[in-house]
């Protein structure tokens, strides 16, 4: 993502704390970093560059749906313009495992934000680890969601990944 001037990392926490909103606001204070929490079953690492690129382009060219980059990530991944639906379907829940995506224009700022995030979560007795893709959970999550709109059964991981990328791209057409 160097060509776009964006850096990102995807992390995992075993339990999202109740004060995650205020924690996120504090972490973002005086830092140019975007932080979004996801249900870990809805995301895999190889999807992040595609998702971040599409959202970045939406803002660059003014066809974004929402004002906030983080919120736009959820809407773009969901593939529909309803933030409420995207948030309830793809968003992380308090006291549940959560994937954490951090995006910044600066590698130094990203590194600083990750260190601060780990420190704050550690104070709450929570450990932040690198995200590990779970292709089976991802496939199951999206197959279930996609089967409501499409007549699809028994999709492979690669098929699901391509369908999700297509959803992201089609939102902005």
C-alpha cells in the first residue's frame, strides 16, 4: 500500500472491552490513525489491501457513503449502504473476540498507535495479538450471509473471497 501512502495492521483481542469507544477516541487523539473493530469471522488479511484501497479511493474521489473512514470500511465490506446493518452484521461486540484494523499514512504513527493500543488493552488485562486468518470461519460466515441473497451452497474459501471483493467493488459502482 506504499503507492497509496497508507500502512495498516490487523490485530486480534480476545475480548473487546466495554469502554472501547472512549479508548479508541483517546488512541486517535493527536494521531492520524484510523481504527475499526470487526467480527473476526468476517475478515481475512488478504482482503485488507483491497478494502482499504477501495475506501481510500472513495474518499479521494468523493463517492464515499459516510464521512468517517472507519465507518466506510464497515459499509464497504458489507457491500450495502446501510451503516446500521453493516455494523450489526460485521461489527465487533463487547466482551467478544474482535479483529482490530489500524490504518495510517505513516508507518511511525501506526507503530506508535499499535504500542499505545497494546498498552491500554494490557491495563485492562487483555492481550492484543497479531490477527490469524481463519479461512473456515470466514467461509462459513460469508457463505451464510451470501446464501440469503444468492442461491449458493458449499463455496470454497477462494470463491467466497472473490465474492466479498466483488461486493466491495460494486458498492461504489
